[in-house]
């Protein structure tokens, strides 16, 4: 086996193992047993145990269920699992939160995003074709938007 393949496998093992340790720490801080968290997240007790021991790499959906049960950010788990790049997740989350806040007018949203970008820089594009939620007068609708790649 080549050194590059072995190195990549070690990186995946380290990522999954680090995720498991983090989940175990979060579960203990929440004062939940393995069984309680498994039930709250809708996964089996043995599967959750394997995730915590670094033997399994959970899907994004399972991570989201675990995050909801632990009341922590799913994005933080995605970053730890290597699903989301740490450099890009935070900026995107902030801008999405601003854009989806129904208490803000479009002008306020634009101003807040401009101010945020002046400090943090623009959020990177996740994809060239994205579905954006548009909120207007209490109604939410999906609008397909082509993002600029320039």
C-alpha cells in the first residue's frame, strides 16, 4: 500500500476518532448516558457506542440528530467529522442566520451582512447553484439562485 493511501486512511481515522471523543465529552457534559442519547437521537445504542469509539463514521443526517439531542451546533459536528471545512462553515452560518431571521427587514439584513463582511470577509460559495430561502411578509418560499463564481 502506498504512503499516500496510508496517510489518507490515518487522517480519516484521526477525524472519526476525534469526533467520537468530542461526542463522548459533550454527552457527559449534558449528563446523559449512552442509552439516553441514543434514544433521544433516534439511533441504536451499539451504533452510537461505535461512533464514540471511532469505529464508525456517521452520516450528516445522523450527526444532525445527535446535535439536536445534545443541543449543540450540527455544523460543529460536521467540521469535526470532516464534512464541512472549518474556515467556511462559520461565515456561511452567520450570513444564513441573518438572512433567515424574520424579525429583520431586507434593508436591515443587507446592512448586517455588509457590516459582518467588512470584518470577516465574504462567505465563500458552497456551490455554484443553490436554493435560497426568501422571506417576505411572513411567507417563506424557495427561490433558485445562481451564485456568482467570479
